[in-house]
C-alpha cells in the first residue's frame, strides 16, 4: 500500500480506458500516454492496461506503507527514493517507510506526464469495465476524483523481479519535423470546408499547445483556419483525437476525457497510434502535424503493437 504525501493536483488513477460506453454518453477517459502506461505494466508483469497513477503536475510524492515493487515511465522526473536517484523506465522496490519523490520533468525528455505503476496494478473498483478516473462524471479511479495528500492506494501484488528497464518508445519510434514533436492526422469530414490557404498552413506551420489545455482537449494557437463559408452543424459523435474548429479558427484536439459529442466542424483526426505523443507534449510547447492516410494510420498502430510485443518478449526473458 502507498500513501500520497505530496501532489500538485490532477494526479489520477488511469488504465487503458473505458471502452464501449460512448453510446451511453460516457467518455473513454484512460491514460493520456497509453504506451507509457502499458510499458510500466509490462515492466512489472502486469496486464498491459492495469491501473496506475498518471501525474501531470509536480512535485509528487508517495510513502510506502509496506514493501512494494514499482515502475516509472513517461516523463523523466529525476525521481528519488529516500533521496537516492532512480532511473526512469525502470523497475524498483520500495520498502515500508520509504518515500518516493518525483520532481519536475527533465527538459531533454520532451514529456510532461509520468506514470507510477505498482506490482499487480492499483486495486480500485471497476466502473463500467474500467478503473479509470472520469473527472467530469466524478466516478472511477479513487473516489472519482484527483488524488489528494493522505489518500491510500493498495497494490494488487507486493512483489516481482526488479532491476531492469526499457528504452522509451519516443526513442525507438521517433517522429519529428524540424526538431519538433509531430503527430499524424487524417483529414476529416469537413476538411474541404476550409480554404486551401488554411489547409496548407495547417500542415506547414507549428502549433502551440495553449494554457487552456487539459485532459478534455488541447486548444492550439497558430495561423487561423478560415472557412470557405459559414458552417452550422448539429451535435454528433466524436472520439479522442478529433480536431474541431470553433468559429474563432483556433483548433481543439479532443483528448482522453473528451465528451462523446460535439458540434464544431472537424478538420481532421489525430490517428490513434499517435495520441500518446500528443498526450506527452508539454503546455506551451509546439507541435507539427503530418498529413496521413488510412493505410499509414493502420501501419502506425501495428508499429506500436510490435514495440509492445517485443518489450514483453524481452522482459519475459529477463524474468526467466
């Protein structure tokens, strides 16, 4: 079991997401970086989508009330266990009474969220088939809310092998344009409703992730996207990754906690395989968008799956 001792706010319990409930008006929630979540669980021998703690604001600290194995992935936060530096993307063991402290993300990691997984996964109740926290609905995770100092969380298992790690997927599967992180986008239904100049500018220029961004959506700042004529739409189903454009012309990318419907025109959709890249982009940073097609989007998912399968194979060999 661990006790939360310090949190900057908005740290939540997340797993791979709540699938199959969009038709009931329930969003998917889940980790913003599903690759980091899966990797943390694989390091511990957990099921890939087991629940872990997603940490977006630092410092963050926990105290082990009993011995437990853990893994840290996502942003390199110069973690320390009782003052001793720890490697990121690595397995460790905490003893009763020890405190784990995560500091600010290191600039070199270009990441903003860290994941703390415990052996056996976090033991919180399932709601609609998932342990993810849905903040807007106030359910799932730990009491349906962000974690607070004094909260106690139990691990599913106390022990596992430790002392090994993984190379982050951002290094094995890099995607950069002009030294900026990039994500691939499929043009969406209303793509043709924007001027040719706007469409060209979207692909050619960097976009800033503004301070008005969170788990619900990333609001971007860049060259205004201009409609060829006014577009009015009824609300319709949307999913994480959809890039909508309100009348002001500055796009919003729907993220993990996105509502399941919306009425703004859709310029494009960040492919599922790249949502983890966008989820790690820090507030205030710049990103680039790459135009892609269906076949490339499927191939990107296959590449992610291949990375996870190879990681599992190597880790299973290490544990043997």
